[in-house]
C-alpha cells in the first residue's frame, strides 16, 4: 500500500514538472523542431499522469474504505448491552462480543447490566404518631431491559432516586415511631416490593432496598432513653421475682420428694420388719414342728404308759383299794381299771 502511494506521488510530480518544462520551451525557442520533440514528451507525460492519478485514486479509495469499515467495529463488553439507532430510530440490541455498525448512519448507546447502588438522600419524615425523624437509605438495582431503560425514562438513576424517596416517606408515614425504629426489615421488604412494581416499566430489577440511618429529635431520644432504663428495671424485677418463685417451687418440690422418700423408706423398713418376723415365726414353727414330730416318734410308747399312770393316779387319789386278780400285771390294771379292778368300799 505504501509503495503504490509513493508511485502515485512521483507521477504527480513528473506531470507537474513536464507541464512547466513545455511552457518554457515554447517561450524560449518557438521553433518547429523543438515543438515536435515537446509534443512527444507531452504525450508520455500525460500517460504517466493518468497512471499516477489512477493509482492515487485507488489508494485513496482503499484507505477510505478501510477507514470506513474499521470505524464500524464495536466491542461490547461482558455484563453490558448496547442499542443501535439508525438515523435516530431504534434498530436492534447488541449482545457482548465484537459487533459492526454502519458508521455515520448508526449510533451505539451502551447500557451496563451490573448492579447499580444509589443513595437515597436524607429527608425529614413524619410518622403516624406525629414524630419527625430524619431518614436515609440506599437502593441497588440492575437493568434487565436496555430498550426500556433508554426509551421509557429520561434518566433511570434520577427516576429511581425520586421514587425511592417518595415511597420511603409513604411507608414511614403509615407507621408509629416505635414500629419504625424496630421494623427496619419490614420497611426494607415493603420498599423493595413497591420499587419493583413501579420500576418494571423501565426494565429495572430492584435487588435491595435498605435503611441506613434513622435519627430522632433530641427530646424524643431522651424520653426513649428513660423509657429504656425503666423497661430494663422492670425486666430485672420480673426476672428476680420469677427466680425467687422458681426457687420456692424447687424447694417445695424437693421437700415433697424428701418426704415421699422418707415415707417410702419407712414403709420399706416396716415391710422388712414384718417379713423378718414372719420368717422368724415360720422358722420357730418349723423347729417346733420338727421337735414335736421327733418327740412323737421317739416317745410314742412312753406316752401311753404315762397316760395310764395319770389314770391310776386319779383312781388312787381317794385311797381306794383294789383287788388284783392273780396273774394280772400292774400295767393291765392301770390300762383297764374299769373292767378288771373293782375298788373296795370303805366301811
């Protein structure tokens, strides 16, 4: 490409020099001989000029075409999209990568798809119980539809800031001060839901909406501190009384369990004694029974004789006299007194 440019420039220089030389010859010489020679030289110079002009035009055209084409390339980065406007009218949306548009005809407008964090400026808000607080926050959102973000609203950042302030005032205005101070999560969720609903027409997805700081007036802060101290004292008293009550319950339960244990021990001791007495009586009865059985087995005959003696004793108690037949034993007499021995009556 550089070589062709150089050749074209050389041709332009030669043609200019030839024209100047021919004019000088005609001015100085003015003869026919020199006119013919000059005519031949002029023809050669014209050919060189034409060739140089063609090469120059081709070179300039190539350079212009290359420049025109190169001006149309666009690199769309990751997490980014772009819209193309042709003569001011929306034409298409470009995805990430190397893209080409028509230079001077089409215009590219880039849109970031990353999360955008905006500050919600501090503002004075009145709660439903007529307490003024200063509150601020932040909102994070992403653009999901570049077409809506560019053509449905003039400035999406400004619009998001304004509707965030408006919705925050509306939410706080429906809440009491205590509810506002303790309900940050509720405020955040309601604010996020509302912003998503209202910004849907702009192709925006609200990811987070959070309260940064809530400032109350100085007198309200002092009253809240006093209330907090009183509440703490109250909770301490309640906790102390509950502790004492629990201790009393535990003591009563322990005493009851102790009494029940002692009663059970007494019952067990009594049952043990009764069982011991029963076992001892059973043992004595068994011993007596064994002795009786042994005595009965051993003294069975002697017992009969002893009985006979007792009968004889009772008979002879009154000094009665008996006639004993010859050949009768004393035992027979004692055992069968009524049948064989007849007492003799006193006279």
